């Protein structure tokens, strides 16, 4: 009876996780998806505690007390952090959470290996269990160290420039093959005392290759890294789920791993990257190419304008397309932007938002910011849906989106962003570009768009400039 209840509860939590992913696929149903996910996790945790009680009736009450205390501390800390974290720091938060998932997988694997009696029938680790545990251990360690570097780059603690060196792919390949060989050696006879040295070698090499995989990746490619690490954390959880014989963990890990892999593929397509290069590390631009692009970057006159100029141009437009980027996130300009767009719509101007798949620092970054400002979902479009409309737009209003609007991605083979699909804002009749300064974007490449005749630069803080445009619109 207890087995039936536990199995049904895990199945229910798995269904809720699937519904959560389905809900998160659209801004309209995202809140409901989050609710399903939280409910599924609550059921999974409660079921796991119940399963532990059923299978270990002599388990001391203090063990459950420690578990409840740990859950309470984690829940309180997570709630406070989620409420206080700024939207610009959300990518760092996600990277930090990925690192914790990976580290948890490492700790569980170590605990299972050092105390097999608590995890395996008769205290005997089978070959299959050792392979599952070692894979979860390796992926978890890679996820942890890779996420630490991603966090450091996003937070500015480490340079966003790619750390590239000769033979890095060969070194990564040798280490990866070495990890696989060590997993095989541990699985030959898991209970042999000499196996422990192979086990710890897997731990060390996996942590090390995590650093090597992410350090060579340029800052402009951090959205892909975050997505990739998301997938890694899921597969780590899935592997450890087999070790713990926990159905919910297997289902959850598989869902996160597969969805993260699909998202990584979409992100790679959006940046013209190879999925193989993502897995091996070292993608994201060549330092020499970046130097050449910077040295031979576009030069020319820049047309600067004011908030009054922007107000006049947009008031007389029929169609305005907004292109948000990381600059909007930094200045927290989304609320002022929505107010500006509401005024334009009241004047009969058609307003739409164009979202590049890698705008910001993580997948969906701009969508979250716009949702926070209550921008109508039916006005927000992805690159493929809206790119053809720039040719019919009177104004492209770019607020902090640099690399994803740079025409050099289509014209300069030496540019590190060459081949990346961009938003065709240069095709609009007028491009208004809000930017703090004329500095290059996160990829370190000057934007040719700044020097076009149809471009007007509005230099300064994006929020302040947008608020000034709002005032000018209200007075017109």
C-alpha cells in the first residue's frame, strides 16, 4: 500500500513538473507554470520524507529535525534572495543556483560511495549503480565549477574576455576521455579498495574541466553558457536520482536536462554557434579577431539628438518598434518605457517590441523585464516574427541593445559576432539609439549602426532619457 502511494505521489509530481514547463513556455501562462512547479516540488519533498520513514522506521527523529531545519534555512534564504535580487543580477543568481545543484550532486555521490549501506541493498555497489553515480558526480562537478566561473564573469569579478590558448580543445578532449576511462575503472569492481583513488580522480578532473570549459567563453555568449549549465545541472540530478532510486529526481533531472539542451540549441542557433563548440568550450569569439575588429572598426560622424527630438519624431510616426537590451535592465527603464509607449499608443502610433533570443544576459531576460512592467504580451515578438517589419517601421527605438543590432554581424567576417542573426533595425526609416556612451558592446565590437545617417544617438542614462521623452510627449 505504501509503495503504491509513494509511486502515485512521484508520478503526480512528475506530471506537475511537465505542466510547469508547458506553462513557462508562454508569458501568459508563466505564473500558473510556476505554481505547478512549486506544488510538484512540495509533493516530491514530502513523498521522499515519507518514503524515508517507511523504509527506515528506526530512523531517529533528530535526522528529520535536521532535514526540516535545512529545508527551512534554504527556503527562507531563497525567498529573501529572490525578493531582493535586482533584475540585472538575475543571470548571476541563476548561475549561482546551478552551482548549488551541481555541488549537491557531488556531495550525494560522495556520501553514497563512502556509506553504501545507506544507499544500496546489502551495502554492495553494483557496476550499473557505480556508472550512474560516477556520471552524476562528474556532471555535477563540471556544473559547479563552470557555474562559479559564469557567476564571476557576469558579476564582473573575472574579465568577460575569452581566455583562449593553443591546444585547449585537445586538452579538454584528453581530460574528458580520461574521466570516461576512470568511470570505467571504478565500475569494473566498485567494492575494490583501490577504486577509491579513481573515484577521487574523477572528482578532481571534473572540477578542473568545468573551469576550462567556461573560461574561454566570451562575455557576449553568457546567455548560451547559462542555458548550457542549466542542462548540465538537470543531467547531474538525473544521474544522482538513479543512485538514490528516487523517481521524482530522475523525472525532474531529465526534464531540466532535456529542456536545457533544447534551449541551448535554440540559443546557439540565435548566435550562429555550434552546439559542439558549446560542449567543448572555447567558443564566443577569438581575441585576435576582436582586436582586428576594434582596430578597424567603423569611424565617422555621429548624429546626437535630445529627448525633444525623439518625442517629435515618434509623435509623427505611424509605427514604432522597441528593441530592449541589457542597457534597459541596468537602468531599470522598463516602467518608463512602457509609460512612453502608452502615450504613443494614445496618439494612434502602433507600438511593438522586438526581442532577440540572446538580448540581455540570460534566456528570456528581456521578456521578464517587460512582464514586470505589465507590457501586453501580444505586443512582444521574437526575432523571427518581427524582423521583416523593420522595413515598414518609421522608428526603431533601441534601448541598450548593442551587439544584437550590429550590422557588422552580417558584413564583417573578421568580427567575433559575424554570422549571428541580428535585429534589422537599420532598415527602419529612423533609428533612435539610447546608450550611456559610445563604448562598444559586451562583445567588444563597435556598432556600425551608430555612424549611419538614419541613426540618432541619445546618450545618457536610459531611464532618465526615457522619462524626459515621456515629459516631452505629454507636453506635445
